C-alpha cells in the first residue's frame, strides 16, 4: 500500500512551518527575554516590558552606542552586546558629574573611579546641567557599574528596551 500523496504533502508543509516558526522564535528570543550575568544589576532573567521610560525603569542600551571606544577595547563589538541599567534621572533633572562625585538634583548619589579593575582609564564625562527632554541618565546598582557616570546622558532613541525581572 502506497502512502497518500496528499497526506505526505501535508506532513511536509507542517514540518516546514514548524521549523520556520521555531527559527522566528529563536531569531527574536533576545527581544523577549534577556539574561544578565553582570553584578552591576541583579543577576538573572529579565522580560521585555511595555512600561514607559521613567525613573526606576530598567533599560538596555547597546554598548557600542554609548561607549564605542571602550566597547571596542573590551571586544563588545556584537550588536547584541548591551548594558542593562536603571533610569535614575530624566528630562529637567539636574545632573552634575565632576571629579569622582555624581550629584542628582543637588544630592550626591554615587562616586566613580578613574580606572577599571584592569587599570585601564575609564571615560570621564564631566558636566553640570539639566537633562534635555530626550535624555536619561542610567546607573547600575553596584559601585563599580560602567554606566552614565562615565559615558554621560543617553538619548531616549538609544534605549533598546524596557525590562522587568522575571
């Protein structure tokens, strides 16, 4: 007895569709779930959120967008190499970064180093000003986080996504 050609064709179509759907999910997996191995924010999985970009939001930015030279020196050259940070200031908040002190709206909130753990010089953004309407200031939760303390405010257009812990 020979298999029914219509049934065989249906099976082939279903298999091709299943592989296509699996490929689409795999290609977009980093757009839905993110794993953070860095201690600058809580280690673990994060899921994309449709929450607005406000103070307290957890966001990602591409490493090469915010600190291109430093990212290249650290081999962060892939488009998926990103930093996950918390928004600590938005438009019209006053940010002052001079020397080692980070001051937000007149309150010292953190300090920064001049070299990283390997002894390499860190970028040193230094300004005192209110953030523009399209800017945010990002910081990690650890003292040695590489964030806006070093690269300065980030345009909202460079925010890749908003995330929440899973």
